[in-house]
C-alpha cells in the first residue's frame, strides 16, 4: 500500500485503515511520523517437521520520514521520502525484525526422522535412530561395565 502524503498539511493527521495495518501519519516540523499496528498471518514452515502453517503476527510501527534530511537529523532514524510512504516496505521490515527465532507447528512437535524423513507427528518409522558420538565410546564402555569412575 502506498500512502500519498503530498496533500498532508502541517499539523494534520491522516488515518489509515486496511486489513493489515491500522494507524496514522502526522506531519510536524517537516517530519512525517507513521504510527500504528500491523497484523497479518505469515505462511511459513515449522522448523522441526517442515509442515506449512499460518503464523499470526502483530507488531507496532513507529517510523519517521522527511523530504529533506538535515545535518541535525543524522543521529535520528529518519528515512528520506519524496511524495509517498511505501507501507508494504515498512511492514516487511517490521516483519523481518519481529520474526521469532524458532517457529513450531505446536509446542510438542516431534519433528522428522533424520534417516527416512517420516513426520513423527503422524507416524513412526523402523529406522534405527540411536544417535551417539563415536568419540565417547570409551566413556560408554566404562559405564556399560558398571565400573566405578575414579
């Protein structure tokens, strides 16, 4: 969604409502401030079993824009614009910065078999999934012989 700010006057507020964003743009001291909340569902894969799921996400946007960036504004996060604000770009950046580190289809997702790829949430498999590091065989032999560790 492109927000046309060319007709916005000093002190005015432009309310924005669409299915993915509710908020406003206001102009003060030649700085356009975008404030609002983005709400959307992201089609993504579970990190354990690779099943597709819709992840509901909601995050706030607080961005500032100006047609002219002054030397005083170098430290502030003010983005340069011309006649419009690309809301889709701001939502995409917000989405990337708010994406969870790990996405699971459900809390107890069992994942996939590392050998055959079977989804353990639905079925089991006959693969031998004994997973151990061969470098620890010496330690394992000590415990298997029931010897006391000194």
